[in-house]
């Protein structure tokens, strides 16, 4: 297997690079479901109260594996976050019998188990592992790539990966694609932030949007399909620091890996 260092960039949206064309292609893409999902909430499952602040939508249709794995108490959720106090989704998944691992560098202890199915880990998921040879990196040794954590925990698969990582999502997603970790994920629910390029994403505005679009197309090439998109109107209407394109600065996108039946 050859190691990939860069994702394949999609052709420009127009004959010459143009932010207008890139933005309109990207925004249309993240606003259009590619597959329909009839059952997207946990109301059908016990112990669930409809008080989530945000719609973390998962697909519970019979044709995908998640609902069967929940019923058989075999499902696993990884939740990546940064000091987020809204854990209703994680609790409801744990209440329905899923093994839930929440990664947050702000928690007090290295590992905390709450109840039978819920674990908190003082770990931040990143797009690179710390370099042990660099002293400064030792301070951040609680930062790891998702593939590294899966290996350390002995987990082959994640049924649902939920990520709310405040603009680190683009580079993390790139890492998951380049290292083929994305194949080990059944459903992906990611909050994407588009008010600025994101951590370590460089280039002019049209280049950035083309990169974002190319990343999401990589998911599609790997048989992921977007089944739900939520535009957060409580957030500023900003697109790359401009009040343009009628875009929210924040969208929550839900994808299902259609290879997982």
C-alpha cells in the first residue's frame, strides 16, 4: 500500500480560479443530501430525551449496520470535542447500550469511566502524533492521531465518529483519508467551520474552498454519502471572514459509509 501525502484536488469549479464559483459549488455540495435516511433520531430507543442543543443526526435505517449494532449492544461511538458541555447525544448513545468514548483534553483525569458504557479520555485527537524528540511536543503527549488511538485501544471499528473540534476538522479529516482510517468508520457526524481556513490550512480563499470541497469529495469516493446537513443560524453568517454567500460559519454534516451494511 502506497502512503499518500496529499489528497487529490478536484479540478477548479471554473476555467480560471474564482472564489464565487468555488464557494457556490462547495455550499451547494454541503447543503444537498446524497442519500435519504428515514430514521435519524434516537426517540425510538429507550432513555432518550429530545433536549439536544444541536442535531447530531445518525442514520438508523435498517439497511445500514448501526441500528442492528445498537440493538445487539455492539456499537461504539467516538466523540471528539473541546471543553463542550453538551453531552446529551453521548449520554443517549450510552443509554442505548453503545460503548461511548469521549476525547477532550480539558477533563481532569487521564481516563474516567461514568456508568457502564461511557468513558472520558484526557486526549486531544489531532492530525499528527507528537514528536518525542522535540521537548515542546512532550508537553502535548496527550495529543494523538485517531489511528494511533484505535491501535492503542485495540479497536478495529467505530460505528459513529462525532467531531466538534473548532476548525481542526479539516486537517483531521485529511489525516483520516490519507491513512485510510476513514474505512474503519461507519458514520461520520462533523461540525465544519468555514469562517476561516482552519488550522494549518493555507492558500488564498479560492484555493482553501477547493481544498475543503476536495476533502469531502474524497469521502464520497470512498462510498460515504451525505444524508443530513444542518446550517447553524445561531452562528455568525460568515464565509472566510466575509459576510457573503448567505452562509453560516458552521454546518453539521452527517455521512454514512454505504459499504457498512
